[in-house]
C-alpha cells in the first residue's frame, strides 16, 4: 500500500509533465487554428532575390521587396505541385493526430494521480509513445519538402525550383527555409517531447 503513495518528488514530476504537455498541446492548437493565416515555408526566386514566396498548405504569398508589393494566390489545385501538396498534408495530418493523442495523455495523467493501476500506466505510456511517433513523422516528413519540390520539377515540370541549388536543402541560407507557422509547430514538438519523456519516466518509476 505504501508503495503507491505519491511522494513529493513524484508529484513534482507529474506536475512538470502536465505543464510541458499542456504547453505543447496549446502550441499544437495554435498552428491548427492559424494555419489558414500564417505560412510554413519561404523560398526566394532564383531569378530575382527581391521576390519571395511564403507558402502554406493551400496558399502562397508573393512578396516583391523591391517594388513593395505582395499578392496571395491559391496553389493547392495546381497539378504540377502534387508532391509538395502531399508533404504539407502528411505533416499537418500527423500534427493533428499528435494533438488528439496528447489530449488523452493529459487526461490519463490526471487520472493516474488518483488511480494507480497497471492499465492506466500502460495506456498512458502507450499513448505517449504513439504521440511521440506522430510528432517525429510530422517533423520528418516536412523536412523532406525540398525533395518533394525537386520531384515535382522532375515529374510535373514545376518551375518553382528550376534552379536545384535553391531547393537542395530544407534550410538553405537566404534562399529558402521554414517560416513562422513551422516555428510554432517545432516549439510544440519540443514541449510535448519533454512532457512525454518525463511522464513516461515518472510512471515507470512510481
């Protein structure tokens, strides 16, 4: 009986786990809500460095810094960007799945403060690992965006990356790289990752 009594250290670990998971969960809500308003990736025109493209899953904003001009257009239905679209869809889908599973993990952690049994521990740890897998898939799939762009050049004749040097890396100096929306997603991943690791350690220990 005494082995199931929560000590100060175990309660502290649970609280920290809940805080990290809640912050990560909140950060996941943010990109889910603002995904229609913010952009995940930025590329620079290889023909004119003053022209930049800010891209999200269905739209892109073209900014001409030299002429102080910008315009927004739909690209989701463009047939020559199928691989790029698939990459955005996969990253967004697994981010949402991780968000849903994290809700369940937070709920089970709260339950485990009052109910200490193997089933609750098993479900919490199992779902934590599942959430972590979803996060890794989301992150990994989006970092392969340059490969998708180059594949669209090869398969669909997409001209946005006609210069392969501009699409050779996920982070490529001033040429291309992640934008605000993806930064929020990365922040949510880090917080959620920390919460999952700590909560799993706590449950295994106590």
